[in-house]
C-alpha cells in the first residue's frame, strides 16, 4: 500500500474515483456521467476547487490507483465549492443552469455543517476491485496526518445515511456521528462524522 498526492498524469484515474464517491450527485449536477467526468478532469487541473489535484490523494495497491480522497481545511470549503460551481457552469448549457444552481443551493443545506477548524474530507472512494484491502482506511490515516501537520484538531466528513458500509468504516476508524439531516427535496439523508485528534501516541 502506498499513499501519495495525485499527479497530473493521474487525472483520469482520480476523476473516475472521485466520481464514484457520489455518482448520482455528480451526474445530476453536471448533466450526465460523461459530462460529470469531464468536469472532474477539468477541475483536477485547476487549483482552488473541491476536486483540484493539489487536494487529491491516491492510495495505490500493486502500483495501481485503488482509492482517491479529496480533502482540505474546512475553512476553504465554501470558496472551493463556489469555484467548482463556476467551473461546472462554464461547461454546462445555459438552459441547465437553473437546475444546477438549485442543486448547489439545496445540497449545501442538505448536509450538516462540518466541524469548524477541522480537516474536511469532501470525497473518498475505492475502486470496487480493491475494496476491503485497506485503501480507504489508509487515506483516512493520511487525512489525520495532514490535519495534525496543519495544526487542526479534528477530521470531519459526511456521508449518506443509507451508506451502511461507509458508516461502519468510519466508526471503526474512530469517527463519531455528530449530526443528521433527514431526506428531502430529492436528496438522501446525510450524517456528519468527526474524529477529534488527541495528542499523538
């Protein structure tokens, strides 16, 4: 297992894996799978958004990308989210803008607010071929390491309430479920999770 920052040559693999973290939302936001993947590839190349290469890590198994994570200090979340919206709109037909903007507005209110002063995991996904081999857990460990490096006291993330596999993984990794949002407005329910970081053992 090897964890490293993504490089430009990883753009295709990173976009594909990040897409798998929330495929339905990405497709609804961009207008289909191919458009969503193309947007993620453009986002990877542009700094300052939620899917930029500079905030993406990969876990490799046998030299192949097995899982990807996009993560950054929560203080950057709003600006990065707006940047991704702008990038999406630039490649979206104008007639689709109202739906994209509505989903952006609704989605921002459907998920619980992340813990302040935390390192936020915006996306985390594992290639199905490599599941249950520790790739996602290795990326969670990397997020914790990065949070400590930045002097942040916690790692935070959210997932859908019906994602039992992810919730079990996060619980096993030491995350606590701290807030819930019920399903509504065409979106699933969400749960927010936090792992406070005590002194390094």
